[in-house]
């Protein structure tokens, strides 16, 4: 249809970006995907290239961004999101959160487009309150190893809100908590793919610290629904999107062992620097404003995700890279 609304999705070949592309294609939008492929994978969107309402730009948004024609919405999901990535490419991580966000905000202003940014629960750092409400300002070490990601996201929120208040730009801010599902990279260093990868290789599951730290895992299908509702809401302040079902790392490791039917053991290792001890979103605002809450249980989502990881080529399953844990 010639009158389709047009949406730009950055980080389109990544985990969340590719699922967003699918959702907006399903909703009959013209989707413009953009990615520099530094961590994204074209396999995630290869099925879309044959569609007449999808186009792709191989581009780094830290440089000037140009998109011809009308643009109604921008969803900014371009950023390394795992410790392995942002410790390998710290400068690029800072640039995509700062220069990249600035470029897209400028584009949104020119096009009169509404822009949603993918922020993160990492803006809360190692929190002193649990669960974390949007009003909590966080406990972040700006010069620690995680600072390049945490502060890039905090700046991203600040400049987005500045464009909203100073220029009157329509903006939305999603604070995304731990999300999982098909198209995650098996060995990106985050706890869920790390545990499943180790189980598939027949290795002990590496539990950092004593396993008492907590995480809350949201299935990707639920997350995408929350993002979609937020984009079309009238709410401009940050809003948490995640699953409040909190679990310790030790308990989660035991769930993975049970799921995979293996006899691996949990083994301890030093806790990474500035690793948050608690992660649980307060989703009161999401429930009240968006009418949203997670629907997929962890047991159901993990089963789907495990089947996806099992289907990957053996070379991907056997590859591992956890050197970042010992970075100082």
C-alpha cells in the first residue's frame, strides 16, 4: 500500500531490533532497518528483504543519518548490549548512545517523527532499592568497566528529554530489563545464553559470585508488545518494561539444568566488577498507563529459547568468549 506509515528501526539486525521489524511489518508499516552490523546479524532479518515494504541501510548512526521521504516513527535500538561487546568496543558504545542519539533526534525533528529510545535497567546501576521504580536515580560508577554502557544510556535519556522539553519533540523512553528469546547470541556473556551454552557443551554452569544476586527475565514477545504500546501512548517520561518475576542466579542455573536434562553442576567464579546484585522492575506504570504486563511464563519462554539455541550450527555452540569477566 502506498499510504503505509514509515518507521525507522536502528539496530534492526540485532536481537530486539529484528523482532521489532517483524512486528511493524505485521502491522503493515513500511519498515526501514538500519544497522552497521558491528554486533547485529543479517540472518535475523533475511526473510524481510524480499518484502516490498522493507528496506535496509548498512550505516553507522554515529555519523550523519539521512533517510529520504516521509518518516513517522523512529525506534532507536542501536547499541551493544552485552558486557563482552561493550568492553571490546567501549568508544563505539559511547558514541552510539551520544552522537547516534543526537543524530536521530535531529532527524526526528526535521521529519516531525515520534522517537522512542531503548534505554536500560542499567541506568539504575547496582541498586539500593528493590524493585526499581522509574523515580529511582540509580547507583552507577561512571568510570567502572560497565560505565561506558551505563552512562551512554543515561546521557541518551537526558538528551532525549531535552529535545522533548526544549523542541517539543514527541519522544518515548523505554527502560528495558533483562530480555531473552530466539535470536539472542548464544555467547554474548549474559547469564541466560551463557548457562544454556555451557549446558549444550556439557560444561559446568559458571555462577558468578555466590549466586544470590537476582535477575528478572522477560520473554521477547512480551517485551515487543510493551514497546509497541509505549510508542503509541501519550507518556513521555521513562517507563520500565520487564518481568517482575525475580529469581536468584543459583535458582535460575538449577532451572536451566533441569530444562536441558543434563547433570552439570553449578560452579563459582569471582563476581564481575560493579555487577548489580538485584534486578527487578517496578512495572506499576506500565500496567496503569499501557495496560501491559508480561504474559509468557519463564518455563514456557525458556523452552522455546532452548530449542532455538539447540538448532544453531555446532560452530556457534562450541564458540565461547568470557574474557570480559576478569577485566579491571
